[in-house]
C-alpha cells in the first residue's frame, strides 16, 4: 500500500487496495487523528490509530462504529495511456 499527500496535505491517496486508488480525508473526524500511516484491515477498512474506528473504503468512507462519521472516500479513476 502506498499513501501520497494531496491538496495541501488535507487529503491522502491510498494505492494498491483491490488494484485501485482511493482519496480520503487525512484526519479522523472523531478526534482529528492523522490517518497518513494508519493500517488498512481486511483490504477495505482504514483504522483510526486513536480509538480503532473503522472507515469503509468501499462504502464512501462511512464509519462502522458511527454512521454519521466519514472520511469522504473518492475512488480515483485510472486513465489508460496509449
């Protein structure tokens, strides 16, 4: 997995998850924890390092523990260059 910073470091791009890239908020909406080096579990959940909240990459970044919290996931579209 590769993480890159985007947009003045407020967003992160996560690569190599199901052969795609996802752009997410860099900080957890719960307590502001930095998600830059956080683990990804089950190849789909970004896990907050402070309280273990799991954000689903495949469901718009919605948190499993609090459905009103999200990390605003955007699946990046890869362009084929010929």
